């Protein structure tokens, strides 16, 4: 059973759910210690080609997958994913005509459906080896900032830049399960070469306080931008992602006439009974059904014609700054002169 992301994780005020936070804090100490020990004891495998890790400092909900898509597209590289939620252990290259999300995971299935070379492997080192042997010039590793199994040429962390309604990407600074952080913030940033702050399309600028919290690394700003308008007319929306409330907010901001919205846990599987409930709800409002591309990848084939996938992509505000950062991992790129938004990545110890 998949659990929904607690929204109180992302509130700065520790007075929200204080008893729960207190009870979970000892477990967070154990989690942080185990993570640090695993990273320190890692023996990273070098696949012989550059590896760009696009990871998280927090548990889900940052918009990491669109960033992976954009970087892999630019570099014509292969994506390496653990294939969360899929049954295949791998290493296996995802074939969108043959593989389902239940086999390879929703994100790999979605990325492969957009024409990218995508590999899934529970053993990341074996997956990196397979991708390199198949001719990948660059590997873009989806997630794995805390994974020491593969040597990283460049480590990027994606940060949710939406700080409205007292939301803060790092909550009150506690580590999972007492908060959203995978490890203490300073420790995670120490291994990062740059941070990518992902803003919703309707937010004017990044929170200066958030940029100050990330001052230890170069910061790139990107926007989660719709590539098409929402479907016209009344809609019942649904999403099983890390922060489903952000999908609802984004649809409304884009002008979608949402009659209702159903949030689900991340990677939720949609069976016939649940989809019929959604269809019945839409019928009550004489509405259509709309969801994210990631959720759409998990739908049974018979339902895809009945649900609209609303596409978004990550658009970087400073293209030159992005090229500077990526040039540190790809010798085929000639770095332009760094602009004020970012500088060339600093050397950092490899955590794998």
C-alpha cells in the first residue's frame, strides 16, 4: 500500500503535527546515520562515460523528471532509472511499444515514450554498464544523489521553488520520516555541483530566502511550463504524484475549469474500479478527465483515449548558465562565458 505524502512535511512551522514530529524524530536520526554510512562506504563504479545525476534532497515532489527529460534531450544521452514500481529488475532498455508502466515504472515508460533512450536497473552499476556498452555518450541518472553505486561526473539536485502558503521545500529541516529531507540539508548540498530551483509557471520569481539557503552551490532557475493548454470545458482532474496539490494548483492557474480534483499517493496504480469511479464523477459534471503525463503512463491502454494527459516541461531561464554547468560533465560541449546566475561547477568529492 502506497502512502500519501504528508503535507505538513513541507510547512515551516513545527507547531503543525508537533506530537507526530516528536515521535518520528528518533527514526529520522537512524535514517540520516544509515544514509551517511552507506555513502561513506560506497565503492562507485565508473562506466567510462560521463554520468550526470539529477537527484533530490527531499522525498519526491520536486519535478525532477522534467529536468531529467530536458538534460537527456539536450545531451542526446541515455536515462538510467531504478524503475520504481516496475517489476523488471533489469538492466533492460525500455521499449514503449512493448513495456508497460507496471513492468518498468511510470517515469521510465513516459520518458521512453518521448523518444529518449531509457534503461531501468535495480542495480544502478549494472544499468550504467549496460547503457555505456550500448553506446550511450552520456548517462543521465534519474535520482540517486544518495546512492553510492555509480561514480558521478556531475551531481545536480532539484529543489521545489514553490514557497506559497507557508510551504517550504525542506519543511522545518527534519529528515525522513519526521520531515521531507533525505539527509541533513548541508550534508546533501556539500556533494552537489549545482541546484536547480524549479518554479511553477505562474510564480514570478524564486524566493530570496530559498536562494540564500542554497548559496553554497551555483543555482539555476527553471520553470515547469505547460506545452499545451488544459483541455477545454469542465474537467475532473486526478494525480498520483509526490505533491498532487501542486498539480491541482497548476491546472487552475493555467485556466482549467476544474469541477473536481482527486489526489492519490505517488505512483498509484489505476485499476478498472477506480477509473470507473473517476468516470462516474466526471459524468456527474458533464466533464472530461485530465491528469499528468506520468499518471497517464500508468493507465490501462483502453483508458488512454478517455483521459487527457496535460504535458509540461522544464524551461531554464538562463540557457548559457545551464550550458556552463553541463559542460563540466560533457567534453563535447564548449562552455560559454559564465553569467551572473551560475558559475562553472566546483570540484566536489564523489559519493557515487
